[in-house]
C-alpha cells in the first residue's frame, strides 16, 4: 500500500500524539511548522464551538507558513476523536472537522465504520490506535487507513505488549501506515521504531514539557524530573489502563502501589470527579527520563532530528 499524501512530506517521521487538555493550537502549529504531524483532541476545545475557531486559526496559520516557506511547507495536522459512547460531542465535532477538511483524524477507544467513511468523504484519512493485533484487525476491517500501535510504556492509555511483538504481528498482514507509541523520546528510538517495521514514531510525553503545552508548571517539571520508575500503570482513573506520574497520584491522596481497578462504564471525559485524569492525575510515558528541560517544541523537534540523523550515520558507519 502506498503512503497517503498527507503523511508523505514530513521532515521527521514523527506524529505528535494528541494530549488530553495539554495539546492546543500553539503546540500543534509549532509541531507542524517544525515538520512533524501535530495533533490535538477535539475535546480540548471547550465549549464545542471553540473547535471551529481553532481549526480556522490552524488552517490560516499553516497556509501562511507554506506561502512564506515554499521550500519547507508545514506538515499536516490531525484531530483526535474519542469514539467511545461517553463522548456526546462526536457528531458535532466531526461536522466541524468536515467543514475544515481536517487531513488526518486519529480515532481512539473504539473503531467505527461510519466515522471512517465520514472522514473519507471529505478526503481525509483515519489512523486508529490499538493495543493488540485483534483490535488492529477490527480497525482495518472497519475502514481505518492506518494504525497506531500503542505498546507498553506509552503515556496515557497504553497496552501491555512489547513493541517488538506488537509491530511484528501487525506487519504480518498489514502493509499500510503504521505508527508506534511507547516510551519513544529520542531520535535513536525513532529510528528503532522504523527498524522494527513502523513508518512513524508516535511521541507524546516529551511535548508535555514544552513552552507551548497547556500543562501546569508542576506537571512539566514532573516530566523533566521523572524517570521510568516514576510511572504507574492503572485502570482506576478512566476504566482503561494507562500510565501516570506517581507524584500526581500521591498528591491526590492515593497510594500508587495499592490502587483498585477502575470501571470502563464510568468513563467520562467531561465530568468533574475529585481526582480526575488528566487534570489532576497526570499521564506520562516511561520515556520521560530523556527529557531534561522545558523548552519550545521546535527546539525539542530539532534535537530529535539531530539525534535521528546521528543514529543513522552511526549505524551506516558500523555496517
């Protein structure tokens, strides 16, 4: 399968993952201008009418960038849609995405044929995140153009499988666009993802600690200071297993080593529980040990690009 045009002009094979609450137009535009896919969850635009304003601004600013820099146009952007039944905004948000012809829609927490068909109707493509081969097959059967393999160690909702096993099983039958998520925080790891068979690295947690991110300073600093051992895997907060910063769990008055299981039936992305993911319980992946400062997104991407090229040269010389 050939690579969709929307994914063929990246300066670096990276998709910035949509971070609930944190991703905003400032961060996403910076990512796209630096040559990687920038994204944000539609639900970050509150109220729903704000989504139209965000997409207007994003479209205009990226078009202006392309006119000013025809030699290095911006990468395309993506909007994440939660297709779980708890999202009562889905239909309205999809209509707004259709209005602005969003080039890439990332779907999460369920695969739906009607959503994929809707995105295709305006010329967009869909990428669906999956945690195992069974869900990957279902997503493709329902019309997803590409897959995001969410392996162990990824920030937020994450699977349990090794990236080696997950990519290997998907690549046995799927030739389409494939991104890999799971503790990828360096240029070396981007190249490793490609070596395993993925087309793109899916990177989220390092962008929490950026100047543009809509995250509390304590959250950003927690990512800078954190290590893999500071990540706790639990289903308590949304009903779906995810990775969270230990310090935020402690700050909420909970024991991170003795958390009960959650109930997916109580998942609610708009509610107001006392200790709520992602407002109070901070998601992060196991790769945060590579993040040592809060900096502009463009600088972080430039560092990733230098590391990526250095890794390629190192392996080439070694051969």
